[in-house]
C-alpha cells in the first residue's frame, strides 16, 4: 500500500500557511496538517467561504489550532498586508503551501494589471513567498515551501517576451504557462536556497485529476451551462477526491527526505493514486530560464528576496 495521510509525521510545534484553504485541495491539505498537530493559517481570499471552512474544521477537529487570514493573490497590496500581519504575530514559519489558483478563466487582469492566471498562480505566490522568506529562514530546521503545479504544465512553456499573454490570450495555454512558471520558480528558489547554504526545502506537487471547483469556474463566469455540466459529469466519472488529490502536496510538505526541487504527483499515469515522482517538462529545469523568470517576477511585483542572490 502506498503513502497516505496516516503516514504524515507529527506536526506539533510547526506552523503552516496554506493558500486557497477554503475548498478543494487546499482545504484537504489544511485539514490533515491540523489533524497531525500543526497550527494552520487558512489563507483565503473570500471571508465568507473562509469562515465556513474554518467552522467546519473546528467542528471536525476540536482543539485543532486553526486561524483564518485574508489574502487576495490577485492584489499585491493584499499580499503585502497578509505578510506584514503574519510577521507582526509570529517569528517563524515552518511550511508555506502555495496552493491557491485559478484555471482556464476568460481573459481578465489582477488589481495590478497582470493577466489573471499568471498574476494569481505565479506572481501572487512569488510575492508571498518572498515576503515570508525571513520567517521561513528563521525556522529552527526543516522549513519547506511547497508550490502546487499541474500535469497541464506539459502543454506550454512560459514565454519570456509575453508573460502577460500580450501576443493573444487563450485560456488553456495561459493556464499551462502559469503552471510551468510554478515549477520554474521552484527550481530557481531551490537553487538560490542551496547557494545561500539554507536548509529550507523548495518542492512542488500536483494533484493529478481531482474533483474541485477549479474546473467549472470559467464556465460559471461565462454562464456556459452545457460546458459546466459536461465538466461536472467528467469529475464524477473519472476524478479522484480532493482528499486523494491533496496527498502529493502533503507528501512534499511532510514526508522525511523530500529533496529540493522535487516534483510529486499521483503514481498512476499522473492521474490518481499514491504520491510518486512526477514527470516534468525539461524547460522547468532550465537554469537560465529560471533566472530570467525570477528577475521579471521581482521587477513586476517589487518583491526582492533578500539574502538569495543569483
């Protein structure tokens, strides 16, 4: 039998921030971390949904240490406010799970004018990680940054000359590019952490095909009811549960010996099953591409990773 949630080591004394923790993979991740003793900050955009998730977790796990904190990854001022509040309240951070994301939405921009999928999925998490880096570096040992990518990253490399889809927007390639950016960010972060002599581990994971509200969000926004029904039917027919989809993230976040820049996904055809080493596009391991994305991300967000020089 493969690795499952019962194999998660005791997380007592550790603090975790999970973005997008109000539903789907994020909620399942937060639940298991809290169940195993971690103090979990539910970093959510929507207060109503966040409060609902917080209440459900408290009812299911009496005595669990859970806190809701609001952050909109599509608004860099919100990201800065979240990081400032966290730093005011806590000296260290043991685990950051960059889970929140949007998928295949119609064209739109973030509060700062970035194409929405690139802005939320990559730039928001790049900024959040950089702003929380001092707290991660201050953790006694074994701090981790786990960024959730997708097997869809294989469909498109990032375009350094068109990070914001300036050359024409297509929802699925834009999503795939943002997920390639997640992996390239992990690669470059791991490289810079190693160069700085830090023991913080940057790793990535993907859930395979898991039934969440991500798949239907775009269709709902455009009132495409037929498409929404088809996707929902596909989820019921073939997708694994959010709890199963969260296992690769939980493995990357808690299993002993997880290597920097590793990529974990479901074992069975990257679709479902126990966590295993995931296939990865070669462009997500390109040092020069990682450096260029890093430099562009710092310029666009204004967040500089102090102490992690190239």
